[in-house]
């Protein structure tokens, strides 16, 4: 009764639903859904007739009271263009019905093998990815949602082919503070889509939805459903992974569709779909990077088709572009022997990279935390003439960046070399400290200090955490970032000038005193003070789109001012309390916060 009271405003009388569906007439029957029969109808609601879908739930199909109220609770509190529109529910005479808005083109699974163009398929996938981006990370809410049952039959298409994610009966809710943690739950979902790690461990995370998304992307690419009925094929996911790794994706793609694909668009899409299916959850990309990559693939395809779309960035990677340096082998200077850490020690500290030590991942690395013995950089005068065993050591909690090895991708090696070379020359309170590294086949690992308060992006858009930081602390953090930038932009002794090229709130760490430190120098560019900035024409543009200097992206001319532009975006993030890629901004402009900030600034001046 308490649930009925809570959602009383959403109740629809059974009589109204019967009238809308002509008493569930056969002519209005659509299909058997996962939890019962589905009918279409025309409901008189709030003074007007609207086209609806009524899901008449049947206990024998598996849905009970818990799932029924879960779906109502979720849909009534979520609102996004790529989520199904919830109208209301009926719970009378032991009859349970969920009523949603009718979408003219039905579910995506009906159109996988249809004659949809590659651009249509890309647009659908971009919209599909925006739905979990919203339910996972929308900062306007105090909770986060894991869908747990993403599949093509749960993705509805309106009359403009815009996708709408539905089917929240199995979804799970957590507080924002715990949204990156494991949720213990009995495995559920649909065979072929459900995360194997979820089945094995009875624990689910947002990365479980990422796996299901990857399956849907390959369904769209191949034009077949996740469970392949052809003899000897079985499930789509392992087949798709094998095809990608063997370079045989083309064998499964309709050749007429394949001819439509721009090579770079196809590369980005297939790589993104493949990374979603990684066995380890930590290796799967975050949802915002997936949205960004798919949006990039769509823009490239539109440009290839001579559509009037301006592309302002050049990339070779699906979510972060590669560094311009070319290293064929790992090249660590001999004068850094005192920073070398044995792989065995790292494996013991992380229990062989167990998931409980994992922090995050990006396109080329995974980051773990652990307690580890390392060189004591705070208690030494000189290492000259000393044996490694004589050097001071201490034990502390550290961050471990483990480079991901993938076929035909040397980006990790480039990042590894650049980061160690850069940080070994940087000694400043506002630059993260390099504590060590490991180069033992097959691993490349960088060891940093681990500031206790995480990264700045954790505190943006989160009302509770933002209010815990005073305005003075906001200003002090911004000042610290500026101090760090001033240091790397200035030649000191043998230290070259460094341009970071990826300044963003995610790359600002906060220690126990809320002092800010710039990290992640894998994309940085160094040059000597006697080299003129005007000569820095870079072939490869790197950075994160919503923070990227437009002039640098357009011309390839790199300046210290490019970092200043990115820093300006971070300042506005601090001022507005929202991340630069918040849907509030990206729904208006794919470049995020910066265009909105400029517009508001001009209006106020």
C-alpha cells in the first residue's frame, strides 16, 4: 500500500486501459515480451488521446511485484530523450500493467537485418549510448542506475529512428558516492547480452552495461542478433571478439553496408565495440568515452558522405588520440635505475591485479592502487655514487598505471616513455610525483604518489561534495593548477618546456590538504627553451574534445596557450559546478561547456 501511495499520481484506472486497447483485442497485440503480452492502444490521458504501449504482466513469465515496482520507480524518476517515455501504471484486480508512449518503429531487433544505411545505424548507436551515459552519471540526481538488461529488443525507435531505452524491471540503483563499487545481485538478464563477469561473480557494475552495449553494437554492425541460430555459431559476443582479433570482421558484414563505411569511421566504431566486450571490467571504456568515440565515427561518416559537418579534430584512436612521438621500443634512461620496481612485488601488492585494487581505465592503461615499497624521494640528497640497496625507501599507498597491450597498437609504449621522461624531469608541489616504474615482459607499469582525495572531476556536478569545498578552497585549487602550469611551461635548469596537451579536471589530483597536482603526462610535448613556439607544428592533434583548444585542433600549431585554453574550461567547470561534457551542454553543442561559457560571457558583457 505504501508503494501505491507513493506513486498514486501515476495510476491509470484499469477501465481506461481496457478502453484504450479495446479490451486487449487481438488486433492490438504486438508481441510476447520478456514478462508478458504487449499491446498498443490510444489512451485518453490528461485531456488528450495519446498512442501507448500497454505491457500486461504475467507472473508465469517471471515478473513479480518486485520487478513491477522497480520499473515504475526507475521510469518515474528518469527523464531523457533516449529513454522510453513513461505514462503510468495500473494495479487492479491482480492485473499489473505498465503504460509507455508508443514508438512508431518498434524495437531495434526487428531492423538489424533491414536496409538501414550505415549513417542510420551510427545515429542509432550514438543515441543508444547516451541513455546509459545519463542513467549512470547524470549529476542532477542523487543516485545512479545500472540497467542490467540492455539488448536490442529493449531499444525502441520513434518515427525519426531515435532510439529509446526501455525495460528497467531488472535495474539496480545505488547512491552516487557508491556508483563505482560492486553491487551484489543474483545474475539476471538475457543470454548473449549479460556480462560473463556478472554471471561468474554475482556482482554487477556500470561496466556490465558496457558489455551489453558492445553486444548491441556488434548486432548493428553484423545485422544479426546476439544469439545466432545458424548451426555452429552460437553467441555473437565471442564470435565478434574473435573476428576483431583475427582481422576478419569483414567476413560477417553485409558487403553492401560495408561499402558505405568510411574507413576511419568503421575503425573507430569496431574498436569501440570490441573494447566494450573486454573480459576484465576495468579494461572496458567509460560510457562518456564511448559516446565521444561513436559521435566521432558519425561525424567522419557524414563528412565522407559530403554532409555539411565541420570536423575540428584529427584522431586515430576511438577516445583519445595518440602522441606524436614514435618509439619502437621501451626506452628508459639508465640514470633512473633507482626507480625500478620488480614486477613480482607489484603482483603481490595487487594480488595479481585483482579487481578490488582497480581504480579506472582509459584507452591505453588501467590504474590500480596498492601499498608498495618504493624509493623515498622525500628523504635523499643525491643518488650519485650510491648502490641501489643503500638508497632510502619507504612504504606507502601508490597509484599504478598498467599499460594495456593490444594488437597493432603502440600508443601505450609511447605514453609510457613520454610520461617517465617528462615526470623524471619535473619536481614541483603541484605536479604529481613519479615514484617508480616496472619494465618486465609483458608489463609496463608507472608508479605515482596517490593523493588521498582523488581527482577534481569527482567533485564536479556532485552537490554534496561541491558544497563541502569552500569558495576559498575552489580558488586555492585553481591557483595550484596555475602554479603547476607555470612550472611546466618554464624552462628550469635542464628541464625542457612542457606542454601538457590534456589539461582537464580528470587529470587534476587532490591530496589530503586539498592541494592540486597535475597528472597524466602521456600526451605531453617537450621542447628546449631555444626552440621557437612558432616552429611547433604537430602532425597529430591530441587531447580530449571538450577541453581542446580549437585553434590547435584546426591548425596543428601547438602553443603553451593551448594548455591555457583547457585550463579555462576547467575554471568554468569549477565556477559552474558541472563537468565540461555534462549532457546539459553536449545536448546543445558537442564541444560541451566552452561554447556555452563564451556565449554567456558575451551576453553579460
